[in-house]
């Protein structure tokens, strides 16, 4: 069994806690904001025996969480979005501490394969300027960041193929939508759309646990897409 610590116990944290024992993990520590305000709950005593820590907290908490967890020599998986402007700092912390971390805007394996489709589509449409690219995304009303980290990642991945074209993004926050992302190409004649629809949170939890198992014993700073490329045997 891999000893797992969960930072954040919202809907994703609860899904992870439910699924983890079925995937060979023991959830040894769970900390929500009530016991980890300003990351003060991350101590050597509490993290004794922890193999990997999964963070689904808030953008404001991620950087300090990483500082403290890495200082304890514990590897991380970060599924929180909205902290990427601090990515250079976080990478430096991980590398200096000699630990491993996997991060993603979206831990759905399907979404990460969607990125590949998006790049291929952008390359195909690049020679045809009559097609305007666009990205739309929809999530539940509790999601705080908009556009989503996944929408920004889709844009980042296709921009090199569409260097002279704007890629507008539109967001919806309503109800209990787990997540829908679309990449479209529109012309006067027709529209082509690629869509990923999440049916629930289990897909995100499966991907985060896949990353958690992979990163045990590793050193370095990895995107989930890189982990999927290298495969479970790496």
C-alpha cells in the first residue's frame, strides 16, 4: 500500500479518498483548511511515513503547500489550478528539495489525450485562414477560476500552430456541470468542433492516483502529459 496524504477535502478530495483504497493506496492523512490554514498543518510529525501528497486546494495555498511538503522530502501531485504564474518558483523548490512533483490543469486521461487531438487539429487547420479557432468551456457554479486551467492549456498547446490568429475563450459557470471543453474552427461555410465531456469526478481522481503511483521514488518536475508519454513503467 502507498501511504497517501490529501490536502483539500472538497468534492475532489472526497472522491480521491473513496477511490484510493481500491487502487492500492492507504489514505493516511487528510487535511482541509480548518486544520491547514496558511499551510501550518504540514509538519514532519504529521507527514511521517507519507509516500506522496495530493493537493486539490486553492490557488492561493499551492505555493506554500509545495514549499512545506517538499521540505519534508515528500513527493507531490498538484491538481489545483490557477497557480501557474508561480510555476518557475515551484519548479525551483522541487528541484532544490530533490523530490518529485506531477502537475496538471486537468488529470483526466481523456483530456490529456484531447490535447493531442487539439494539436493535430490546429496543425491541419493552420493553412486555412478562413477558419477561426475558438475555445469554450462549462463547469459547475462552485468553480472559482474562469476560463478553466484546461481551456488555457488547450490554447497554449495550439497557439504555436496558429501564431497569427487570436483564440478567443468563453466560459459558463452554472449548476453542477463536471466539465465540458470544446475546441472549434468556424468558417462562413461550416464549423468543426472537438469536445471532451466529463461525466463526473472519478476520471480526474483516476488520473491523479495514476500520477501519484508513478511519482513515488521519482525526482523532478513533470506535467501529467509527460507522465502519460513515459508510461507507467518509467
